């Protein structure tokens, strides 16, 4: 995974042999194409480029400073939203894909970047992204009737961006203490009045007998996904899943041609802590299963995380925003699956009508019960 593509070879393969223009990657293919004369080049891959493996976490973190690249890409911070956008070496200015603020590379302060391990190439085209967005809008409830028309007029401004993500593998060993609850039943006698007469009856009453429990459980986790960007809301980043990891390929800057990309804003150490949080529910489920019984209580746990491994990925999205009643609403399309996550305004009159309808139904039901 330490092999780096020669920047001069990349730049040469990005140059159109017909007219000399810059070739761009074509979503859904393995081709670079000229938007002017139509010439196309195939991104050639080696036999093992589709083989995806994780790297030792400790070695990766220790080698970050020495693995930074600076020949062909530079990272620049957006003054508007704080995103970390990658600019090609020959680009000195651009617009932020998240907030449209001007990006100007400080040639003295432009930061080098850490080369990702794998990239998930764009599969959804821009037009398909627009279509997915329109379909998403059409399926929304409680939105203004004119929203689809207004939003669709601005959806052509979709920008393709590769977002940084970490994935983690880890093997856990958890020592726990807790309580096991087992049900048992006793017969209880009670008196009940039936047709004006007092009758003695019995019933089964459930109780719980608690006993101490302790033990050790082992859980293995693979591909715990942690978004490393802060440019989109956490809810959006996590809801964009699942990703088609079966289509991952070894990182090659030619897949980035024609798209923007970010460098990570959440470092691998912070990412590991977020990944560990994702393991808690499954570990607790394993503990409850190990305790057994009818009910379980977990009092204390101590988890060791071993054999930690990591992958640094670039995952594709289409991002844009639309304005409704002077307010900006952002939306994102997973460029691997077409999943749309976005914000939308609510229609006050639709909600009011729904509430009134609900009150009317309740009133009718109440009157019906009163009369019967």
C-alpha cells in the first residue's frame, strides 16, 4: 500500500492526446474522457489493485508525517465553512463545494496531504444525481407544493466531491460483572366480585430471582466506518451508508480528475475513539447473551481493543443546496448508491390541516362512544 503513483505519469495520462485539454473521470466507468474532443483513455489497473486490505493502525499513525505527499495536490482551508479542500498543483483558486466561498491557495501555507489507501469511484452521474434528488423530493410529506419546482431549478448545480472516511477493524475482549434475573411464579389468592357475589380465585404472579454474574466475551469488528469530514452534518454523513465497498480500488489520482476532494479533519486517533463507540451495543448484546436468564443487568465492563487496523478511503458524493423563502437547504447524494440525504422546509398549512383533521377524528370518535 505504500506504492505511490508517479505524479508526472498521472499528469501525462490526464492530458488529452487529441487537443491537449484535461481529461476527466467518467462516472460508472474506468475511463478518462475529454469534454471537448471526446477522446477517451482507460485507467489501467494492476492485477491486485482491487484487493482491499487493512493496514496496521499503530504503524499507519506513526508513519503519517513521512507519508504526506506534496507533488500533485495541496490542501486548503475554506474561510467560510472550514472544510479542507484538495486543489491540484496547477490550481491556485476555486470555490468551496459546500458553501461556495472563494478558495485561494496560500502558496506559503498550503498543507500537504496524506495519500488515501483506496477510492470508491463515482458510479452515479451528475444527471442521475439530479434524478435521484427529484425522486426524493416527490416522496416527501409535509413539504410546500411548489418546493419540487423551485429546488429542481437549482439542482443542476450538483458538485462532485470525494469525502474522506476511516474504516477500522478491531478484536475486543470484554470482562464484565452483572446480574442475572430468572423468573419464577407463585400462586396468589384474591377476591373478586362477580354479578354481585364475592368469589375467591387464584392467579400466577411472576417474580424475578437475581444472582451475580461475571465473565468474558469476545467480539470482532470489521469495517467500522467513521466519516473524517466536518463539512456536512454528522447526521448526513452517517445516513449516507451503506457504501458499495465491493467497488473499492487502490487509490489513483486519475479517479479524482474533474471532482473536488477533501482531506481528513478528524484524525485517525479521534476516528478510532468514534469507532469504539460503535462497538458498545454489540458488546453489551453479547454480554446479555452470555449472562443468560430472563433479564440481565450489566454493572461494569472493561474492554481491550486488539489487532487494530485501518483504511483511509475516499468516498464519492454529489452535494448542492437550494433556496426556499430566503433560507438555504443542503442535500447530498451518495454517488455510489443514489441514496439522498437532505434538508427540506415544512409546510405550515399542511401541518395545520393535519392537526385539525386529527382533532375532528378524535371528536367524532368521542361523540360516537358517548352515544353508545
